[in-house]
């Protein structure tokens, strides 16, 4: 037989000094993509198999080389194992990182999915094989029995057995239902010892009738699925041990790769090789194309290629007549019922005590026959509840859903195909536990609470960002295993979930100071566990797994218990207000979480707000809370910040998007490989920690560095190119609306609104300045209709006069005429309003003085428009002269009256710098401003020099 050769191209770099690496290759189920990985490269490459000239997509989520790959049966999920001891899941073919599904203490060598995709098996240099539930990440079983590194795992296509092979050449047959070993075949495969570039491999035939294992004589040995008896061998022209083998989709052919750098194609029925390829390096992995007649190969140097027409065209195609198997679901993952999910605790025998009689079968053949033909699945469900779900061949096929009867309650539980996953509860500012590392229980604008487990207990520390104002809180020893906390100026609250019947969920409150001794208190919950907690002024809140909202006083009095409408997602507190987020229904098919928020006023016992909480489709809520000013805010996993406003009957405004960072920050922060972990926000800044992908949260040691990002609406690209001005305009409008609402609320309560009135007036003046600059941009861009719309939004009379002077200087008489009409309408409206009020002259006087002191300066127009500076107008100048202003100002007035051109007006720009003293009036700011010690204040102290010291 003539030996052919084929050219390969590089997918991954070889190891250091040109050393060999263990490389992997897979096809997507539609044959549109090829996935490759190498133990010397921490990236996974997804290649376009149709348009090979397209650049591959790289997934760089592992810290070290990737040693194992697997694709779910429905080709929507990619799993990878690595030398960094982690197993990760990704969306396929998109490559979006999903989760770290499990971790080991030593490198991973193999991962594989079962037939339905509900279980992922992973193993490596550790002692055990982990069977992980792909839906919720729980460990269904840990199978122990191998002495060496486990190099290959294979699920029986009928889902009754799993086979494993280690580096010493030992094969173990495991029964999935019980987790017991059925057969142990020692030393039947080559002993590779410590050579990690060559992996022993085994594979079930597509019909599940036999298991193929590399033999000791450079051959492949077939073993019976039930008796593990040797059936026959494939022996040909390999003159060194076989390091990889793969069945064709129809089971008629097999491809084998050997250390002799050959790949052989076998006709299994005839037990002879029918074709071969010779390579310059050893081929470490091969994969049959799911459609057509081709074989993908990759060698130990990271070079890959596709062997077209691997099976001679005169023979039957390797993808023709693929055997079908009855299974519960071959098209997607299944969700475990809570009662049906396998237990993580206990040993293997404990998991299957109810199945003892069934396990002691006298013959494997009898068990095989029973599993193949039993259709009475309702009888078997009782045994299924405390073990891995029944083998797929024991159930009738069901594409949509499956019911099972709970033996304890008699109720029917639904097991549905996996749609979008409902988000689990989380605590804002908390990070997940990592073995041996300190983590955050809480991180907010005031301070942080950290914990670290050691010898069965934890050490908790509370730190304030502003150490000069925050109390000094001694560290505490935690014997409960708290996983969440909340912090404010008065105290801290902690909670932990259930840890078995003896360790109930506990809620504990610790005040920072109290007039009485023993002010700390705790509550324990039987039959329910705390999912989220919050803290406010003299109250503590906890939301539990029974959807109970429990309200406690600062002293520990149980005040209220409310039933919520759905499972809790998170909760947050601010002063008197408590905000709770719950699910209102399962996620939409578009992968959009259906969330609802409710805001309660605890002292008054009222509900002030209730409505839908929007999140970006395909995202989850990652932070929820209040801004420094008390505005309700949320942040999702797609990087979108939303703030609640009373505008339009109560709406959420998107004030930040990581995909559309503000222009001022884009150059240094815009990076698709960055995640933003939110700590809090104020009226203009988002406080967050920037984490490099795939990290989603910061480490507590060293202390994370906070980044301040400007809040900005995700605006469309304007035809004026004035995005910064438009954003300033919208932000000012929003802040003005918030202040005016606060004024109305305080006035309705009979409280003083002086400081807010003054702040509102200053913001109106600032908004007018922004509008004037926008008008200049519109004039420069010949958008006169838009300029007219902006002119109508000007608040102060002086601003409108400034706009008239601007457009006159720019020689736009039609626009000047329209602005004159706007000014006349405003003056008429003010006149009508004044005649309806007593003491109108005094009101007019105050209004005029406000106009003078806060006159917007349009000399700062953008987009290169040369506009004249703002002048005081004659009528106002006369009034100011009557009030006794100095001669220098009068000289400026005379000079401005003699100005005859736009150029000459530049001589009087000093008029704008005059800041006349404002008389006492209702808008004057209060001299006593209370200082709120916060993270923002402490940052300002560090950044700004002491003015008094200058």
C-alpha cells in the first residue's frame, strides 16, 4: 500500500525549545468549525472549516496550557481542561466564556460529555473522576479507583456505563447508576508513565456494543460492553504503540495514530487497514468529520490539517447509516429537579442505598437485557431520585419534557429541556469563595468586609475607606461560615446558607457602638435559608428561600414578615428605604431575565415604588443598590448601568455602557477584554474595579484599585460631532429633574428648600451655557431647525439675548428673528406671571439680579465657531449703575456701547469676568454643609492639595 503525506499548517506554537506538546482537535456537529488546543498554549482556537482563510477565534481564558477539549452533543457548549487545574465552559461556536464548572488540585487530562449533555466527566492527575451536573455545576459523583493519572474517559452511548483509562494501562468499567466498578482490567494498554505528551485513549463503538483500547502489541483490542471479554484485535502496520484512536460516526471504520508517525484507517468488520498517511511528527489527536468523508488531524508540534477522502471513494461513506439509539434527549441539556439532583455529600454507597437489591444482579447480561427493554419508567423513578438519573436506554425517548413521580409526595416533577437559566440570588459587593484566598463579603462606598477560611473557621475584618472618620472595628472569628454581609455607618450584618440539618442558616447583626452591653444579636432559621440581606437606618432585612422578607429592628426585634411574589435575586438598603429584586417568571426564550423591583419605606411601612427591572438580553444582574444621593441603580453583566428616575412615570435611564465608554475615557479604558466590578456611584461618576477577562471580580489582597468613570448616556453618533455637549445637556436635564422633584417633596413636607432652590438655579444657568454651545455647533453645521428647538429650552432671559447676539454675529438673520420671538414670548409670560403675584417689583428685582450674576458665557463655543463674548445689555447696565456699581464697570459699559463689529467686541471680554456680589435672597446657599464621609470624599482628599496650605 502506498503511503501518502499531507501538508499541515500551524494552529499553536510548539513547546519551549521545540518540545512536543499534547494537542487536541474537534469538529463542531455541523462541520462548520474545527477546535484546536495545545498543552503548551493557554489559548483555544476555533477555526472556520468552510472559509479557511478567515482568521481563527482565540479563547484565552486559561492561565496555562489546554490539555483536553469536549463539545456537547448538541454542539452548543465547549468544555476545556487545563494544566491550571480548572475546567471551563464556553458557548459554541461563539466562544463566550460561561463558567468555571469545576476545579482540581492537579492538572486536567481529559473531559467528556454524556449522551444527553447533562453530565460532564473530568479527570487528570488527581485521584478521582468528577461527574459534574452541567446545569448547576454541582458534583454528582466522585469515582475513585485509579492509581495513576486518568488519561481518557468515555461514556457508553447507551448511558449505562462509563469507561476510564489511566497512564498505567488500567481500564475500569463504571456503572453510572450506582457509581460502582463493574470490571477492572489491569495493564491491558501501554504504560506511558510520566510522558504527558502521549495519552492512552479508549472509545466506545457508536452502537455501544464494544470498547476499543490500544493494545500492548501495537494493536487495538475490542472488549465486550457487558462481560469485558476480549473480542478481537486490529493489528497491521503500526510498528510502535498506538497513542490515539477514533471511531467513524457509523462505526464501520476506525482511525488510529501511532508513535511511528502514521495514521491508519481500518475497516473494522474486515479487521484490516485500508489506507494510511505518513507525517513528519507524531499525530496526537484525530477527529472524524460529522458530515462527509474527512479526518482532521493535529500533531505534537501544534500543526493541523484535514485529510479529505480518508476512506476510499469506492467504499461506504463513514457518515452513512449512523446507528440510532433511544435516548431521553439528544438535542439539548436537561435540567435536574431539585429533588432529583444527585447529592454531593456522603460516599457512593450512601447515594444508592435504596437501590441495593437492584445492584446485586447475578449476571451483567441480565442487567443489560433489563435496561434495554424496560419501558415502565414510572416504576423506576423511585430508585432514580437518589442517584445519577436513570440510564437513557431505560426511558422512552422524549424531546420536549419528561415527568417523574416523587415517591415522597406523590407529585409530578417536570424535567424540561434547558432554556435560559434563571439567575441565582447574590449579594452586592460579595465575591465567590476561593480555597486558601481571602474574599469580600461586602464592598461598598463606605468600606469593605473580608473573610478567609482557616482550620474550619473564618477570620473576618472590617475596613473603612476613610479611616479618619470610620470607627475602628476589631476583627472577629466566624464559626458559622458567613458568605454574605452588609455594611453601613452604624453596624454590619452577616448571614450564611444552610450546611446540613445541624448547621442552620444564621443571621447576625453587630452594631459598631451602643449604650448597652451585649447589643449584638443573631437569628437562626429552620427549614429556610437566607439568600440576601440589607441594612438601613435602625433596621435589618433578610430575604429567605421561602420568599419571606423578614424585617428586624436594630435591637433584634422581629418587626415584619412579608411574602414576596417570587424568588429573590438581591436586596439593598439606604437610610429608610429597602429595595428588593425578585423573579416574576422564568427567563424569556431570548435569554432575558424577568425581574421586578420593589422599594419599601421601613419606618412608614409603605411601598414607594414597584415595577420591572430591565436588564440587557442575555445578561444577568451583577450589582444593585443606591447612589450616594439615594438614586436606585443597577448594573448587568453586559456592562450597562441604569438609574431609576421619576421621569415618564418612573423609568430606568442607561447612564453607562462598557461597550460605549465616554469619549474622554475611551482611549485608555475601552477594551472588550475588561470586566467592570461595581462598588458604587454618585451623581457623575461610576466607581468600579477593572478586571481583566476572564476574571469577573477582584481579589481582596492586595486591595483593589478603584477606577472612576464618567456617567454618560449611550448616545447615537451625532451628525454634529458634538457627542460630549449632547451628553452634558441630557445629564444636566436629568439632574435638574431630580432636584426639582426633591424640592416638591420637601415643600410638601413643610421643609426648608433654600439650598435646593439655589442648587436648582445654578444648574439651570449651567444648562443654559451648554445649550448655547450646542446652538453654536448647530449653526456651524447648518442645523437651524435644531438650533431653534434648543433656543426654546433656554431658561434665563439673559441666555436668550446671548443667543440672539450669537446668531446675529454669525449673520443668520432668520434665526435671530426666531430667537427674538422666543424672547418676546418669555417676557410676556413672565409679565403675566408677575401681575398675578403680590410684590411683583421685588420678585422682578431678584430675578434680574440672578440673571446678571449667572449669565452664561458663550465665548466658550465649540466646533471652532467664532462667537462674540456675552455682554451685559443696556437695560441691565442701567439698573446696575443705579444700584451704585463702580466707575470701572461703567467704563466697560461705555466701551461696549461703542462696539461696531464682532472683532471689536473682543476688547470688552473682561465684562464677563465681573462677578457682582449677590444680595441676600431665598436662593442663597447655606453656610453649614454637612460632610458625608464616603469613598468619594477620601479620594478627593488624596487628589486635591490643601488650599489653605498654599
